[in-house]
């Protein structure tokens, strides 16, 4: 009996060592585990549908069998065989989280951070700003004008407003040319205020970022103005009064 137990113990030890030791020729990670191969979907049909445009990133989605594809700033979900593509919100019912919206916010924030503040028209409060909001604006938009007329109140709430140009009528429209004139003015802040009051400003031209900002807004899914990009990358489509915006920003920081 004693001899039998020794044989069993020896076999168990040998089996354990075999399980823990990698087979010769297999690469291992720093923790000693074999590397995991991450599957990739077939992108052939998707790329054919978008004229060969390369995705920004491809990664497994939270749903088994689906892959998250970031393409042109938009979030898609693709089946592994590349036949089916979904565009819409993916919700986690356990955590009550909109996974797609969270991903969009991350992407917006990453893109906005690439824009230098010197390429924006900025209205900042005195002293240190408590919050920063980036706004895609159109000088002829009624609610953009209403928002701008309350700039002192936004600043009083500690909110710095950074404008990016988004002439809704498109490139080379009258609104586009006004945006260029604002940018090329001696004082962009004064010119922005006058333009949003409906006053005429000198139609100067110069090297400007208006076209690039308009295209950036399109990439981020801006469909109207004003569109507010908050500090976490969330987008608020439309006007929001100063106090309500301050409360929303304070809630986001807590």
C-alpha cells in the first residue's frame, strides 16, 4: 500500500511539471504562459464598401464574435467573417452602460486634444478656469448667437469657451467666408462678437483653419450648431444655458 501511494505521488508530480513547463520551441510570456493569438475579422468587404479606406483600429468587442472597428472617426461592429456590419449603440445591461457612446467620447477627446488652442477663438474667465468646453459654432446660427450673448455668464461660472468653426452651409458658403473673416481679423474675439450680433465685419482673408475645423466636425459626427464637446469627450448637440451647463460639468467632475 505504501509503495502504491509513492507511485501515485510520483506520477502526480510528473504530470504537474509537464503542465507547468512549456513544450520545446513554444514562445512564452513573462508570466510563463503561452502567448494568446487575437483573432482578426475579414475586412475585405468592409474596405470595398468604403473605397479602400483603412480602419483606425480593430479590436474584439464586448460581444463574442463581434469586432469593434473605428473608421473615419465612427464606431462599427463587424462579424468575424466580415459579412455583417452594425452601426448603433451597444448597451451593457448589467452595468447600464452605453459602451458605444463611451467609446465615441474617448475618440472625440483624443481628436480634440490634437487641436492647438491657438487655433481656436477662446473666451476665458478671469483667473483659473474651472471647466473647458469646446464648441463647434456657426456665426449665423441663432442658438450660437444666443449662447454667445451669454458669454459673460458662462465665464462667471468659471467656464472657458473655445470655438471651432463649423459653417453649416459648407465650404465657400457665406457663413464660411464670415468665419474666415473672423479668423483673419485683428481681434478674433471682437470680430466673433460683432458677427454674432449680425454686424458687418471686414471680409479679410488669410491662411486659416476654417476648412480643417469644418471637416473635423464632420468626422466627429457634428450635425448642427452649437455642438458642445465636454471635458470627458461627451457631445451635447445644442444650446445649454450657463447655469445648467455649469451644473452638468460639476457633476461630471464628481
